[in-house]
């Protein structure tokens, strides 16, 4: 676990933002895949393996970005 956190600490925030904005939202039209898959998940229609893979593939950048932001917020230097 500490190794994973060390790797997360080394990832630049700008890179994670760029990856989440591109891969996490692709394709942009007619709607981002992540949004489509989240709607399918909420409706209980996320059953095909390709759809589950798509959710993971487009969701991982967002999870990494949120984890990085949470880690940065919890490890602020004390003034």
C-alpha cells in the first residue's frame, strides 16, 4: 500500500488532469463514455464485459486524479 501511495505522490498533478480530461472523457460526442457507463450502472444495465471494461478504462483516470487531490489535501505542510 505504501508503495502505491509513493507512486501516486510521484505522478504530476498536471499529467493526471490531462489524462482525465482526454482519456477519461473520450469520446466527447455524443456524450463521454464515462457518463454513458455511469448511467448504465445506475440503471442496472451494465452487464456486458465490454461495458464493465469501458467503465474501468475511462474511470481509472478520474479515480487516480481524485486520489491524488485527496492525498495532497491531507498532506498539506503545516504553517
